[in-house]
C-alpha cells in the first residue's frame, strides 16, 4: 500500500514537473527496491517507514555538515528534501 502510494506520488510529481519531489521519490523508491532485493521479499509498511526514517536521518546529518562548511545552498536543498520526506511519515 505505502509503496504504491509513493509510486503514485512520483507519477504526480513527474506530471507536475516538480523536479525536487521527483528526485526525492525516485531515490526513496530506489532505496526500498534495494532493501527488497537484500531481504528477498516485499517490505512491509513499517519497514518502508524505517527507510523513510533513514533518509530523514541522512538529510539531518548532511545539513549539519553543510552548515559547518557554510554551504547555504546545499543546506536549503537538504531541508526541502527532508520536509518532503517528513510529510510521508
């Protein structure tokens, strides 16, 4: 159910030409697919939520590092991606 929802959101983002959302959804679906290959079965909704949590954590860590490096452009990009992911949880 959750995976289908994500795929539908990706399609909507592609049609609406929202490149930021397209990028986030493609990356997330890729991570889910890789995990499914690793465990050799479809992921449950809870496991998909774990993947979303991992992606949020990656963004938080990246934001810290970019702030230390004074890369405000990348900080803004990561925060935007993190906001999209947090809406999915």
